[in-house]
């Protein structure tokens, strides 16, 4: 099924313009985005976006099923010190990054 895709006019903090599928909670409001068209997948929308902004990437939230998956089967190892807990093998995912940015 063909979905509508947009690219944000304002770049993200990393300098890239995000390509969003219609319905994404991070889709910029009207006037702050460009309609790219209807596409089968976000990779095709990304190609169209790069005609407008060379530095474009796919939104990690709305197109997560199209992104490569990391193997997160390994158990994290925690180091406990007097003041904090840290992990050298704790998996970092887009969900945890999003949670950190919200908090």
C-alpha cells in the first residue's frame, strides 16, 4: 500500500532532515514540511527527499520496521559502585534514546 511521506524543512540537531510517514507523532506541522509523495517504503521517499535536502534520513520512530535490527539477546552486565550503576554492554536503542530526550 502506498503511504504519504513528508520531509521536515528544519534539520534535526544532527544536521539531517527527517523523512516521516503520515501519522508519525514527530511529523512537523503544515508549513514546516514538504510533501514528497506516495511511496511503497521509506527508502523510496528518502531518495525523493534527497532531491530537496542532500542530508536526509528516515525517521527512526515511524519507519522502525524498515531499519536494520540489532541483536539484543545478550544479557547486560552491570557494574555497581557506591554512587551509580553502569553497564558496558547495555543495548542502546532508538526507544531508549527517545525516552532520554523526553525526560
